[in-house]
C-alpha cells in the first residue's frame, strides 16, 4: 500500500500503489499549471470520508511500496483527469480497488458526474 503525505500531517493517506501512481500524474500535472482542486475519498474501513484542497503551496510526498513504476492505464488516467476538473473534484475510490487472481491490482475507472474542462496529460 502506497502512502500520500499531505501538508504537515503525520498520518498518511493509504492508497494502492497502482492507483496512487495514476493520482500522482494527475496531481502533478494540475499543480505544475498552478491549478488547485478538491480530492476526496471514502475511508478504507467504510467509516466516513475525507477531502483535501490541493494547491501548489502545500507540500505533498508520494511513497510507494514497489520499486518499479506500474503500467499506466490511459483510460483510468483520463477519467481521473476529467474528474479533477469537475465540480466534485477528484474522487479516489479506494473501496473499489481490488486485486485479480494473479495478485495484480485492478483499478476502477471512476464515473464522472460533471466536466468543466479538460486536462491534457504530458
């Protein structure tokens, strides 16, 4: 399980490695452009949800359990990018991230409620 450290908080946000790799691309692309946005997720234990406002002035650190970068799923990446530009912001669906029988992570493509722009990925 990868970890996202946000701001000066000691407790990280636990996100599966493959999913965090995709989130990292979307986050860094938007921050490089100076764009702020909301990121939300439901707690893995099913009790509650959290949201953070992501902006360039707040430090973030991405820590992965795996040494090698995962293969990037372009459909998932595009879906996350569109969601990050929506009124709802980027909603990371941790409960839906599961594993295939071969042990590889399966990443859900989250639904997008409303699109307010497009993010061109570099």
